[in-house]
C-alpha cells in the first residue's frame, strides 16, 4: 500500500501570500521615501533635484532603511484580535514590562537616529548643520550643537511614537469582522474588502494632520526637555567621538548660547514631521496590505495544493490565532462563492480523522461553543481543591504515649517545672495573669477609633464604615479624566469574558457561524450523500443555546463599581449575536419544513424561532431595566 501523500500545512500557502502583500507595501513606501528625499534635498537644480539616478536616488535608498525598520518591527510583533482586559490600567501593567515594549522602543530609536544622519547629510552648507564648524577668526574646528539638538529632538520623537504605537496597538492586523454580506445569492462575489489604495487615500489626510500636530507639540516642549535632561550628556558623548577625528579645543564646556533659534526649531519641526509621516504611513501600509482576503487570482490560496481540503483543515486547527483567522476567512468565501470547492468538501468522505465536513463542523462548533465555555468559566470558576493527604504509616510504638504537658497533650518541652518554693509558685501565677491580659486587645484604641469615625464620617458614611468613605473618594477620582484608566467598563469586561484573553477576535466567531450556515443551506442541492443534513439539528441547537446564554449573560452581568457610564453596550458581542440570529433564521427558513426529518421537536423549533428574533433581547433588556 503506497504511503499517504504529505499534506502541506496552511502556512505554506499563507506565507507566500503575505510576502506578496509585503512587497506591494514596500513599493508604495519606497515612493514616499523618494518624495521625502526630494523634499529634504538641495533645490539648486531644476533637473538634479528630482532625477532618481542622482543624489535624490541615493537619499531615497538611505531613507528607505529607517522606514523598513518599522516593517521589521511589525512582522516580529503582528497579531490578530483586540487586546482584552478589564481596564486600561490592566492592559498597561500586562504589556509595559515585556520584551516587545523594549523591542518597539529600540527599533524606533534606531530608525530616528539613522534618519537624523541622513537628514543632516542632505542639508546644504547654508543650513549650518555640519557636526563640526570652523571658527572664522582662528580657523579652528569646533563642535556644532545644532545637529546634536536635532538628533535629540528625533530621539524624543521616537520615544513619543513608541508610546503612541503601544497605546494604539499598531501591531494588530485589523481584519473586517464580517467578511460577507448576509443574504447574497450564489455566485455573487460580494466582499467587505476595500482596495488598499482606496484605504490609503482615505487615511492620508488624517495621517498628515496627526503628524503635524504631534511634532508641533513636541517642538514647543522639546527645548525645555533637552535643557533639563540630556544636554550635558549629548554634548559630552558627541564630543568624545568627534575628538577621534578632529582636533577640538580642550575645553569641554557647553556653549554659552543655547541652539534654540527659530530657524533651527522650524527645521526640527520639518524633519520630525517627515519622519513621523514616514512611520505613520509605513504602519498604515503594512496593516492595510496584510489584512487582505486570502485569495490568489480570485481563488482560495489553497487551490494550488494537491490536497486543498487537507491544507485548509491544518489552518482551521492551527495553534496561532492569525493562521486560524485567515483559514476561517477562506472557509467563508468557499462556503458562499465557490460551488466546486463546496461539492469537493461534501464528497471528501475518505479521510483520516473523519470526513472533511465532519472536521470542518467540529472546528466551527468548537469556536462557537468556546463562547459558552468562557461564560460558564466566569460564572463558575474552577476551584482546585487540594486532595487529602494520605496518612503516612508510622513505625510500631516501642513505648508508652507521652503524658499531657502544659500546653497540649504530649508537650514535654513547655511543661512547667514544679516550683521548688512558695515564692516561685507566686511568681508563676502572676506571670500567667499578665500573659492572659497581654493577649487580649486593650479597649482604649477601639474607643479612639470610634471617636475618629464620629468626627470624620457623616451619619450615612458611618453606616457603611471606613470602606464606604474610601469608596466615596474613589468614585470622585474615577469620574475625573485621570481616573479613566482605572475604570472597568461594561463593554471591556464582557468583551474579555466572551472573546477570551489576552487577545480576542470577533471575526473568527462570525466566520464560523457564517460558514456553517452557508454550507448547510447549500447542502440541500449539492450534498448528494446527505452528510450535512444529519448535523443540521446539532447546528440549530448550538446556535440557539449560544444565543440564549449570551443574551442572558449580557443582561445579567453586573456593573463593576468603577464603571461610571453603566451602559450595557458591546459592539463585539452585538455583532456575534447578529451573526448567530441571522444564521439561525436562515437555517429555520431553509430547513423548517423538514424539522420532523431532522428530529427537531416543536418546542425546539419554537425556541429557535424566538432566539432568532430580536424579541428575546428586548424582553431581557426591559426586565433588567
């Protein structure tokens, strides 16, 4: 018997697709580098200023290096799904002290330093940006502080961009949560994907405005930060290296006049704006191009595999969230738009581990029931009870048991020695009396505490005690802008519970629901073996149970005392409920007349119809209100 052919994993097809998108993003970024190379160059020639095979081309290549560093950072840290946590402060404590944070700062600092060198090299002599300047009367070289300040300014800008990058979660690939439009007919290639060029054109004005405002604010405060923090260090550090190549004066004192001339401030603002724009556009290009649908030549990327279904199954069962996200995305397109591939899945019954459909069903239901499992885990957290320790067999007793001592039976170490005289017995009695009184709390501090409560607390607060007072102060703090990071809002808490932690993706859950719905509906005319019809009952029951459980949890989840808005709103949960209702409604319309053949009782069908409608949610909201 010949050995079974090796199934190529899904990543073997996903990685080349991402490489092609990476190359397209790189080409677009190179165009921006060329535009900035022309902008920072010398405008002394109508031809050589822009000619790409002259100094403009050299500057383009040099500027591409700091821009490409951001792509390296994004590849190393990309992830799918939102960061889930109960509060912004929890997110800060979870991600601030990780290697990824240091790596982000390191790449931005290296990019800023390399850009500063390219910018200084590109400036004309009239700009007075050389590292070394010649003193006119003595013709002796001297260190120039203007380029030192420019480099320091760009270092500050890199640290600021690091904070913006981490706070905005730039490493996330923003995939659309709903990839297809519900209710589309077979053969309609309708996708919720906007072309990358259109997205960049729409975002570009916002990126320019953001870069201008950010660099302008830093230009205002940077002289103060520079003077109070790193001016001495930057001067001495640069001078120590410059002394290797130039014969500088022995005096290492700072210049008497700080380099904060308006011309230099304008130059730093201009340089910082171009660098920030390079970073922002680079991040946007990477996010937009990578988050494209898993298709190649309008066909699924696994089409070229010798075993397309096997490769797709490896993606659906993958360990990495981004691999599973793209695999489920491809599954949705197959379920809706590719009839030949659907028939191939229905007819692929001879496969290790079960038919292709059964494995797809298991993968999708595992995603859907994962919502139920996380809700149950939150309601009933598992408490690991320690198992009772087994008694250790003791050695056979060789003597009589110990007599009772002073403190406990068998205590021979603290047993009191019999007093030899009457005075000794009196001393032991006095010591025992003092010990018994020393172990009881004195009543005076308790009275002082009661008096303090009467003075500080109001009668209402006194009923709650000191904890009520502290909570009252905490609520006033949480209502301010400073207290926003410490709030545990309803939408954050329910998203963390329903989607999971540390990352949760709504798109995978919606894709699993849409895929099962489309496959089940199309199986009425395409599944000649009838394997899918046997599982329609399970799909309907799962969708119904998940809807009822999610609606009940959404209505009964209590507000945290730090939640100041107290709004039962969660866009992600609402999108999951919408997908489940629409899918269940479509299944009921398609299989409602076959409920007896599917062995669905009338009560189950009635419960499914109620869950598919919006009445259940409205009733639950009215009850909670």
